[in-house]
C-alpha cells in the first residue's frame, strides 16, 4: 500500500501539483485515501459554534505530494488560552479497512505532541484529515478568530483560518439524550477490549456523553430452579455490580441477554417457563433496588435485530413473563 500511494504522489508531481495542498471538506462526507481538493475550491477555513461545555468538531485536509512520508507540526494560535489552548484538541483521522475492501476515514487518534505543538503523520500520496475538537470552558462568549499554522518540512508555513463562536449558554453536564453504544464494558476481554485499555475506553465514553452503557448477558445470570420453577440458587450478581460501579451515574443500564426458546430446562410458552422467567426477573428487579436503583433503570435486549415471526414470538413470550413479575424492568 505504501509503495502504491507513493506512485500516486509521483503522478501528482508530474502534474505539477503543489507539494502540499490544504483544503476543506465537511467532516461527515466520505473521504478517499488519495482524494484531492476539487477543482476551483477556495482556501481552507474552519468555523465552529459551541456553548460552554459543549463538544464540537471541524476538519481540514492535508494532501502530501512529496517523495516521502512526513510528520507535520501544527500550531493553534490567536484564540483564547494562548498557543495550542487546552480547550482545543487535534486528532488525525485514520483510514480503516473494512470487510467490503474499502477504506473509510473513521478512527480518531489524538495527535502526538512535540515541543508543545501537535504533530500529524501524512504518508506520501495520501490525504490526512485533521479533526479539531473544541470544548470551551470559561471562554468569553463572542466571536474569536485565530488560525492553525501548518509547518511542512522545507516548505513555507500554511495557514488555516479558524473562527469560533462561543455562546453565553451552557451545555448540560448530563444531557437528557440517552446515548449508548455496544461497548460491553462488563467484560475485561471481548473483541479488542483488554484489562489495560478498558479503563481508558470507559473514561473516553463517559467524556463523550455516553449515558446508557451496555453489558453482555453474563451480567444477568440465570440462577437455578427446582421443578416447580422456584428459584433455589440466586444468580451471581458480582459481574453486574462491578459493571454498575464503573458507571455510577448512568440513568439507564442495558443488557443484551440473547435469550433462546429454553430457559433452565423449560420451553418458552410453557407454564414452567413463565414461572422461571418471572422469578428470574423478580430477583433482578429486587436486586437493582437493593443497590439503590429503580427497576426502570435496567433494560434488557432479548433478541438482537429480530427479523422473523419466530423471533418476535420469542420476544413476546419473554416480555410477558418478565412484565407479569417485574413490570418496572424495561424491554429494549
């Protein structure tokens, strides 16, 4: 890939393109790895509007036509807080391969720091998108104008004007919107999750307003039941309790139970099934109350992405049994 992209840079040089081109594109538009500024596009410009405490983003693009990869220093100047103010963070947008054999500009990696400046890596023949993330705190309301200075090696500095409008309003510390994602932070190891990166992931999610975390079905254990459906061994609550402790202020806790047509030896639709599931739901509703939560702060996803009549009937069977015993629990 690296060699192929270097050939793209050679083509650009043969076309007498500038060694470095800096340009704008909307941050949510798709970006190709070797995309160029459209013909006739104007100079780059970044504009951001934000309330106090609100996070907003904007981007600009750097296209490298030189013979080599480059680490390019960036410096934010002219805005409140001095050079490279702490309320503005810079990220480089990484291209990520997909199962469809296309590359998407998706992952955000915070730009490394060197000598106080931000540094982004731009391979030869490629375009690197730079993401500015602002979160003003205590910034004087009004219009503030500054710039990002870009310092390619052996080239004159490039300038990206930055205009920020800070409003005399405060974004809520706890937005009403329940934001979530399939993080499953109740486990130390799942997909790319490890004991080492789990604390950083949770910190990142909580700092990005995620307020409805997800857990895998391990969090809501089954317990054991006798032939009459009576709960004879309580479910282990440690995984659930440890997970809630990681998210102490979440207004909603969501668990993907991934249920089947059988629960502890009883088929869905039978009286024994309804009794067992009811006792299971009743236990968990009581447990969340014991740890200081109301039952309506626990939601359960029974079947993921149902698409058949059989799946909908399964959801209905579980939901009826749960709601008859613990009506406060949420069926997600």
